[in-house]
């Protein structure tokens, strides 16, 4: 009694086909397939982004040099 026989499954499938129709089920399965393809494409784009690090410009630094003697003498005057 606990398990479903083949006749139960036939009735369930028949009711599902009556409610949704053959066209809606095929459209639904097509949408699922497109979703899976989009997911795989997104995952491959993420892997490509991880492989190639973003290009950054080198860090710009300022060299602090000592002032020439002439500039020192003017600053002291």
C-alpha cells in the first residue's frame, strides 16, 4: 500500500499533461536548458577573470632629494 504502482504513475502523468499541455512542458524544459547554458557561461567567464589578473599601473613615488647648496643658502637668508 505504501508504494505507488504503475497505474498511479500513469494517472499522475496524465493529469500533469492535461494541466500543462505538451507545449508548455517543452517550453519549460527549453527554459531550463537555457538557464543551465547561461550558468555554465557565467562560470567560465569567472574562471577566465581569475586566470588573468587585472592590469594595474606601477606605483608612482616621489624621490625626496636633498636640496642643493644654493637653495639651502637662500632658504636660510
